[in-house]
């Protein structure tokens, strides 16, 4: 596939150079470069979007949606990027910087040079990260940029709106952004069938069906940044952000059939939180090949939560929550000739103090500490490529008389072999850790309904996870495909269980049990049927789950698939995407996250982009979620339908103005993740 560009090789190299290097003006003639759109390396895929893909996109979400990355679901309306298989989270970066919704909406697709899709993140990317998507852009020196991005539904009350601006002069840049998100749904309907095995051996049945509901949420995000770059070899950036979110008086009114009795029960929830964040970053170029990066993030979260439910009898509790956390990282990098060497350390301190009042009386201050150090080398030797890393974790937790200390040795090895340019064989191995959510290690118990409780377990322990991935890929300029086998072994994991009480109540909690294993087979292919005009892609997945509890064994096999289409015609672009959802089983719960379908069309004129999206077409009820619990004491089926998300039509309008050349943005190799876990048991 031919592509006209101003020397792509030079642009690719410029992304890797520190932002503070002295610029040199070089005049080059325009050249024709014939290269694969996707280049596979040991630890990632490097994707070069076509000009038509960039010109028809309006944001970072938009261009990712057009790339149709395997196992990635992009929802432009809700501004989310997630893994279809639910194995973990997707980390988004721009020029190495971890970014959120505001930065993705403000991203200029025309400045994108390439996208690194890391499907086996290394030891330096953090916990629970299954994919890293790093969008690399051109970086200039002078000028300003301002714009708006408005996405609002026509058929439901949901939207995400952003206004932003960047101003720069010489070495400095100041940027300011504000975003507002909202949702107001009245059609959500949850239905539940529960059978409880009582102490006398009999079965007691309860049916809970929503007859009315309201689900509202509002979010406000404000972010101010200042950075200073000096050509002598340092960069400093400070970012101050504030987020306020509110979930006001959400309710579910249920028709409850309790044995021979029928009545109406209502559940209310009100949640508000305020979270200021301070982010500091410093980069120093030690020499032509060596660099040192330091970063720190401080977060404070104040939360007010209220829950009321009158099934069986009135039950009300309130939570006043406070969370403080400090995360810091340091990374040293040295680019030797045969390989590059990277080493770093990450430290985290967190204090959580949630006070429960009302029908729940509890105060459980928690102290969490974590230290993690790693080193890795990356290079090539003939047809072989490799990444080898070693890491070590230390976790320290204390909650009143409960505590633990956990050490884990964390190696990672990736080896790739390419007998010829189009074919690559790759094997990846790593050991990581899994830590329960803060809420589940609290010593608090809350009532869910007339029969069930949720109880935290302060004595639960982290566990190690061993992962193996083998992939065979074939890449041509117009065709990319791979077959992949993934396996994970989790020994002594945190698994759910129900404990019956003497008065026929059932307590849900988590304890360390025997083992959870998974096997994931996937086949993916994507092809430009008509170069620069029409692309088609599809994938198929087999997922096998093995759950070995202390007193049960549950194994299930599931099959899923996805398909996508992208078409371009002048200033118009059209896309369609479908996936069958994700089925999995963990412990004694089998779950189905609903299928997803979307059709969209967009039109771009200069700096104005207008797009229309139709999600979940012809899905009036739109089943979002289904779960089955197979516990010997509790047998329960829960289903959620969300008509507000069915036949959802939304319109997105983005517009930006700029003058001069944009300021050279900072390349950040690391950045600690902003803390959002309040530890409240809900």
C-alpha cells in the first residue's frame, strides 16, 4: 500500500527523541513510502493510520474506533475504551502520558503519526492493565489551540461535552480544559430470581422485578496545566485537576414476591464525591543516550454516600469517606547499541477512613503501602526480538488488628521470531499479582436485601497470577491476521462464597480458595478490500474457565465473535462494529456482558467534524447484563435491561481553531495512575 508522507521514518524517530533536544531544520523532498500499515514487534504492534482515517476522525476516541483493534470496544458516546473480554482495563496514553477523557476528546487526529498497541504490557505499566494504547503525535513549537467537543444523544439523556484551550510562548505552555458529563435514565429494569436453601433443608424463593427506576449521574472535570521545557535538557510539568461527581437520589422500585407475600419495595442511593489531584513531573536528559524521569501524583477524595432499602424492613446507612494517596515513580533509561535498558521503582502510600452510620455502625481506617522495582532490556538479534524483565513487589496492609506483608518475584519474558518479514511467532510469559478491592478488605458488613449481606474480609491475602501467551501473526500491507492462545493460572485467588447463618441469612464474602485457570483462543483478521476506501475485519474467540473452590468445581466453555467495517468516500466516512458480548465464569458466578452494535457516519469540513451514531439498533429492551449464581446455598439469576441504551442515536460536533504552530508537548515515559478507589462497601 502506497502512502504519501513527509518521510515517515523521520517522524517515527522524532517521537522517541526527548522533547528538549535542540531542533534542526532539514529540507527534504516529498517521497513515496511503501510499507505495512501494521508493524509487529516483540512487545507491541505499531500502527500507522492512513491519511483518510485521520482526516475523517474528530478525536482520540474516533481514530481508535476506526482502527478496529482486536478485542477493543470503543464507545464514543460514553467516551470509553474497554477490553471486550473483561480481563482487565485499557490504559490510554498520548506521547507516553496517561490521559483521560478530556485529553482524548481534545486530541487532534491530523497530528497522529502512529499508534502503539501493547497487548502484553510489561512490568512497568501497572496492575490490572491488559492493553496499553499509546497515541503518538507530532510536536511543534509555537501557537495556540482552542476548541469544543460536544457529544449528546437524541433519543436518551446522556452526553459528554468539553471545551479546551492551549496557549504557549517560547518555553512555556498553559492549558485549561473543562468537561461536563451527564446521564438520566428511567428505563432500567432489573429482574432477579433467588432460591435460598434454609437450615431445615427446604428452599425459599423470592422474586424481585423492577417496575420503575431512575439512574442519574453528573460529572464535572476541570484541569489546569503548566509546563516548562528547556533545550539544555530538562522538562518540568505541573498539573492541577479537580473532579466533582454526583449521583442524586437514584432509585429502583421493585415488585417483590416473598414466599406467599407480595409487596412493593424501593431502593434509594445518593453519592457525591470531590477529588482534587496534583501531578508533578520532571525529566532530565543525562546524556545523549541516558535519561531520568521522576513523577508524583497526590490525590484526595471526599465522598458522601447514602443507601436506603425497605425490603422486609427499612434499612438505611450513610458513609462519610476520606481517601488520601501519594504515588511516585522514577525511571532510568539507557539506549545501548545492541539493546535498551530500563529500570525503575514505584511507591504508593494510601490512607482510607470510611465512617458508616445509621443501621451500619463502623469505622475502619486502613493503611496500604506498596513498593515495586523493575528492570528490563529490549533488543533484536537477527530474526529474533526479545524483552526480558525482572520485578519485585512488596505490599503492606494494616487495619486495626488485621495486617499482612506480601512479597512477589515478577519476571517477564517475551521472545519473537520472524523467519521472514510477514510472519512472526511470539511467546510471552509473566507473573503478576492480584489484590482485592479496598472495599472487600474492610471489616464492614452491609445488608443487600431481606436475605443477603455483603461482608468484607480483612484477612484476605493477595495472590500471584501466571500468564502464558503464544501468537502467530501474518502481516501484509493490506492484510493483518493472527491466531493467539492465552492461558492464566491463579493459585489461592480471592473467590466469592456465601455463608449461611443460624437465622437463615446469607452472607456474601471473599476468601482465598484453591485455583482459577483460564484458556483463551482467538483468531483475528483485518483486510483493506479496497485500499483507502473499504476495510473489513472479524475475530472469533473460545474462552474456557476452570474454577476450583474449597467445596466445588465449575468449568464452562464460551464462544464469542466480532466484526467491523470502515468505509471512506470523500469527506464522508462510515463505520459499523459488532461484538457478541463476553461470557465468563469466575468462582460460582456465570456472567454475560451484553452484545454491542454501532453504526456511524461522519462528515468533516476543514476544522468542523459532525458525526451521527446509532447504537444497539432494533434492540428495544437491550439486555446489558445477565448473571447466574450456582452456590449450594444461593441459586440466583439476575438480568438487567436498559432500553435507554437501545436504539441510541447520538450526534457529535467538534470544532477547533489554531494559530501559529502548536507547542511541543512533553514526552512522558511514566506517570502514576490517579487514585479513584474510595474503598466504600456498597
